[in-house]
């Protein structure tokens, strides 16, 4: 581990951050030694005081605040925040002067536009009028099957202004994937697109749209945004512009609703079965995002916040909240590396992006491609780079500071769709250490536990747990038995504490290293190994584009598909590595030896795979995450629970074939 950080703000820079000003307001000097630790300790010991201070500092707009910041309960999931408060989520995002920029839009075709707050409010008011005319009221579900365009955000804001529950997914989802999600929540309005572009190709959605409409009997009207250029909307639907034409722009009626009023339904990945429908509360999402944006990411009024996402990933909802902090949300529709690998940095310069958010996989792809934005772009406005989706390797940390920008706050963050936010996050006042997430998120009592629930010391990997309630805990899962299923999913493993399912360790610097998902950890000889420990070594090799590593049960009874853990009954587990190789590279004996030597030198002999195989592609979810459990099931000859959850399910075929499926014990 390096003895020096990659970056640290100078004292004046740190003192000007929102976090420093917030801490000073509660009597803590965050710049002093141990300052963040003191602030964090206070934030979890006095939850009511902390979240009330966030409410005040971030300027929450509400007609009533309620009597108490926190209302305690016997079970963590039943704790309530700001009981009695009345507010509207959309009102908080749409506040501000008419002339201020609310959204910046760009796509791979070269289109670029900026939408003012006044223009966005006008569109939202017309959409809300059309929804009300359709009979939409508080609690009704409005769903959106659209690309990452301004209209999708406006639909969400219109629904939220009324108190309707919004849910979205991207048009690359097939019919079954959309119905697996929307079909569970019985929407009354579907707003969709008739086509979209990606990677220079046009995709016609009309046939799938007809199938989706047929599978959603509760939908009263289907509204279609025209992207194909055809004159008439698909049969049985209404054109987006025609639908709002008779509803003039005007003042928006923001329904004043309880803090816990449902705002969003988000979905689990669905890689082990039908997706879970996670219901999120309006006040909780607002307050958590304000805290993360302003305190952890130092978002300020007038900033330009960009995150590469689709409407099917929780980072879309995270980005949508940026205007509540006085910033503009910068949105991109299309392939992030089309027409060239540094396309998004063109956007960063043109839009004056101050926060650039993306995935660890994207950063690693730039590194492999030899892209050096610091040589080709100004990036003068850029203060913060955020990475999430999977662990960011030490090599990727170094790449950012060597090839993107040397004076930038790199915030590797991690949380989940489950809370629509972060458990561990950035600290703009503190140093960035290679390979580490800087801090536990404020207001969250993050702990690392062993399998029996005992706390582990620094440097010891274990389960990521949160022992304090927080505002963006889900309300419940949608549907019958939702409360019980919700509690079982997050509180069943460690009673009374939130179990995230990540394999993590605390560091000597007060930060964290995540080494993958707990249910994907390897277990050779009974020793748990995080998959990220292998990825950071293998994926850094020039010959390897990307990889996936799994544990294959041997000499025992194989666990059922999707079961947590790797060890077979009465047997052991061996490490199996698959690599997607660079063009022209062949997996021969020399390369296998080099891979094993790299892993042995950078980790331990236990990390060295017994089997290495070459594949043409690595299966991923639609948000770009590698699906290790699906690969494990494929090589074990088990059925895959939900192929529709994958962006490239055909990639699994090669893992099932005799050529690529590892042979019996001792194969190499």
C-alpha cells in the first residue's frame, strides 16, 4: 500500500467545501486531525440532530417540517424520519430562477441543448395537466420506457408533483424484462419511445411496444415519444406532443404529501429470479441525495453534474436530484464511446461539467484503449469524478490522476438500488488513497462483521452492514407480503441491522475496500476471497480486455442455482477464471503461466485459478455489472434464473459448451 495519497485538497480548497461549512455549523472543524471521524460519529449518535441539520443546510422546501427529525421504533425498518412533514419532491427539484439551466442534453448524433428551469417547469406543468385529465392521482403508477432524454425527467417530475409513483426502464429491455418489472406494479399510464439510437445503429421499438401494451391491462393510455420520424404513432397510442397540446403551461400544483409518500419503484437486477420491486419514499430520497450531492460530492449552485446512466439504473434517479442543489443535470443518450472513446470528455468540456460520474468498467476501458483526456481536453471546470457499479482498481485510480486530471477529487462510491444512494462515499476535504473508498457515508453507522455478527478490525474482510436507520431505507417491497420479504432481504442475516451483501474491509486511513459481492466470493480450501482481488490484477494486463472469476464446486454435492456461498456439501471449491482477450491474443501456455504468476505475485497462491479459459464476451447486467453467479451456474450445468436481466445473455452460451466449460477436478 502506498505511503502517500494520490490527491489531497489544499487547506483553502478544503475550507471552501460544503462539507467544511456544514461541519462548522455544528461546531466541528472537519479539517483538523480526526475531523471527519468526529463529524461521522456525531451524525450516527444524534440521527435527529444530523438529519435536521442536513434539512436546514440544504434548504428543503416544505409546507410543514413535522415535530421530530427521528421517531424511534423497535425494529430498524420501522424508524421514521420527519413524521408530520409535508412536502413535494418535484417542487424541491424545480425551485429556482426561470433563467437558470436545469438540464443539459447531448447524444451520440451530435445534438446538444440546454433547458432552463422555466422551460422545464413549463413542460412539467403540461404533462401534469395531461396526467390529471387522465385521472391520475396520488399513489397511481406512471411508468416510462424511454432513453435518457429530457422528456423522461419531465415525466418523472410531473408524476411526482401529483404524488403518483414513478418507475422507469430503458428501451434496450426486451418485452419480458419490461413486463417482469412494470407488470407487478399495475401502472395506469405508460410513456414510451418508438425507437432509439445506440452505437450508430437505429432500433425500432414498435413491435415490442405492442407486446408490452398487451401485457399491461391496467394501462389506460400509452403515450409515445416520436424518435423514428414516422408521421403517426403506433396503433392504439397517442403522440407525446399531441397528448399535452391541449394543456397550456402554467403554475404547477405541487401536492403536499407526507415524508414517507412513495415516490419511486426501483428494481433489483433480477439475475436470480423475478426482480424485486423496491418502493422508495419521497422525503427519504430527497434528503439522502441532498446530503450526498452537497456534502460528499460538493455540488454547488450553478454546477453541471453529469452521470453516465440509463433510465434503468438507480444512478438515473441519483442524477435526477441534482437540480435540488441548484445544479444542472447533464444527460447523455447513447453509447459512451461513440463515435470515439473520449466522446464524453467532449461533452464535459462543452457543457462545463463540474462532476463527471461513470462506472469503474468505463474508466478501465479508457485505460486499456490508451485514452489520455488530459492531453486532448481542457476539463477546466471539472472538480469531481465519481465511480460506481463495481470496485475501482488501484490501476484505475492511478489512470485518473495520470491521464485525466491531476487536481480532481476522485470519489469511488458504493451503495445500491436498495437504498438509491451510498453507504460509503467521498470526502472532498480528505485525501484520496489508491484503491480505497474514502469514508462511511454521513448518518450511516457502517460496520464490518464476520459471519457470526462479530465486528472485524481494519484490514479484515467481512460483511458490509449498517447499524443505524437512514431516511432512504425502502418503505417495502411491492406486492403481497412486501413488508415481510423486505425485512427478510435486508435484516434477516443480522437481526436489526441492514445487510448490504458486499464483501468489504476497513482501512488504516478510515476508508474501505470492497472486494465484490458476498455471494460471489470464492472459497478455495474454506478461505474466502473477494473476486475484485483477482480482477484488479488480471484486468490490468495488456493482453486481457476483461475477465470473470467464479468458484466451481468439486468433490461434493453442488448447491442449488443462485444459492449464496460457494462450498459444496462435503467437498471443496476451485477458482475458475475466464478471460476476454485483446484482438490477436491467444490463450496459450505462456499466457496462462503469466496470468498465474501475476496473480500469485500480487495476491496469494490461494488466488491462483486452477482453470483458465478464453471467451469472446463476458455476460453483464443492463447496468454493466458482471454476473458471476450466472457464469457459475452455467459452468455447473444449472439453469439461469432470468436471462432477460442480462444485456448480452448469448454470452452465457460459450460457458455451457464443452470447449469452454471446465472439465473435472485437476483440469488446467
